[in-house]
C-alpha cells in the first residue's frame, strides 16, 4: 500500500489520502496528502461477542470514512484486502467511486472476495491467484506486489552486521514478532556449526522474544561460527545484499522481496495463516526452483542443518536458485499498479 502511495504521489496533480486502521501513520519518506485513522478490529471467525464488537467497529469506521470522502471526493479508491480495508472500500462504493482491489497473497482473502464483484479492476501479485479466483477473469491484472524501499541502498553490509568477507552468510528472519520454530531450530543448530569457519549467521529473533532467547543462547557454544542475533533488522536492504541464503516465513511481501533481491530461500510457512495462504505463497518460489519449503511441524535443528548444508555444499546451487527467484520478480509492480489506478481516474487533478 505504501509503495503505491509513494508512486502515485510522485505524479503531478495527484493527492493521496490514506485510510488506515490503527494509530501508526506512514514513514516520513512516503509523501501523502492526508492520513485518516479509523478504528477497526478483526473477526474471530467464530460466532460470538468479539465478532459483534468487530462489526460495530467496522460500521463506525464506515461512517467516518464516508463522511470524509463526501467532503473530499476521491476519483479512485484502492483496497489492499483484510478487514481493515472494508470501511474505506464500502464507503467508496456507496459514493460510486471506482474501486481497485489488490491481492497480495496467492490465495485471495475473504475481504477481497467479498468486494470483488463490485470492483472495477483487481490487481494480483501472482498469476497463480487466478486459479483460486476464476470469477476474477476479465477484471484481474497481474501487476506484482509493490514493495516499499527498505533502506537507501547505501552502506557496507559486512560492517553493519559485523560480518567477515569470504564466509557464506545465512540470514534467519522470523519477522518483527519472531518465529518460535525458527528460533529453536537455530539454537539446536549452532553447536553443530561451531567449527564452520566458512559460515556466518545473522538471526532476526523478534522483539518480543529477544530477551528470553538471548538468555538461552548465552548457554550455547558456537565456537568459531560468527553468529549475530538481533531483535529486528531495520536495514533489510543490506541483509538481502549480504545473504547467500535466507531462512524465513512466506508472507506475501517476504516472497516478493526474496524474488526482487534474487535470493535463494528455505521457507517455513506460518502454520496458522488463514486458508494456508503462506503455503501457497511458498509454492510460487518452490515451483520456480528458488526455494526449499519445510512445514513448520518439521522444522528443527537437524532439518535446518541438513537443508542449509545441502544447499551450501552443492556448487552453483544458490546462484541458480537466485536466478530463478529473479525470474519471479516484478520490479515495476508499483508503477504497473499506479498506471492501472490512474487509468480509472478520468483525467484531471484527483485524489
């Protein structure tokens, strides 16, 4: 969403208004005309009071969005799925504003399925999505997933992460909240790699799990292995640049980032993702030959060691996988989606 906002804002005469659930606005690097915050909450998918409260919150957010849109009429509205998009999208439709949907994951989410019949156009990140939503044929355009630049590309990754040149670098990324199975697997693998003076590991543990993890990691002997645990990686651009292999979940943005960076990956899909959407996302890279996929229930130290060493030891394998990842990438995704949105604006100054 932010990558599209940034791209649209770069066009003369375009004013971008963001309707966001939550209290955190866009970073200063993203230029928007205005940000409207609305209070929404997710559905539990089980009948009961929490769902009633979520419905009430969405109704209240709908009227707030609609009131703002009536005072500041948009020419086009874009929704990125999830319950948080419903108030803005429904408000736009009630005011006869053309609606564009964007589906980030391979498997369409419930909100986009609900809104699709009324949408003017539907942008998808992966062509495989059309196999899950056959009724979208005729409306759907494969644009890719717009990615916001994470870092300015400047700096030395070896200095930033305190790494040595000449060693193979494995990046283990659990996201901002971490991933318990990945963290445990790394702890189990470290002793087996203590004699690997050709290897180094950067490990994003997760902010919530970092203190507890570090207490456990302090008891592990990893010898000559260079091991750099961090709570969170701010400079993902530097990490992707230095990593030879990435071990991570399979969220839509992560899969798109791996493809854009041309990185070989071991993907461990989050097992509780709605409709198993991370499994489907992971399959995109696996089918392309860019990733190995391990179910979360099978991830442990022994499996991590086996898969990592198999990829590192096969000459040329990581480079081949990286090229395959690049074949999946759509580096012009933000521009392509912006062009689709602008084509429905009707010309002239618009927001």
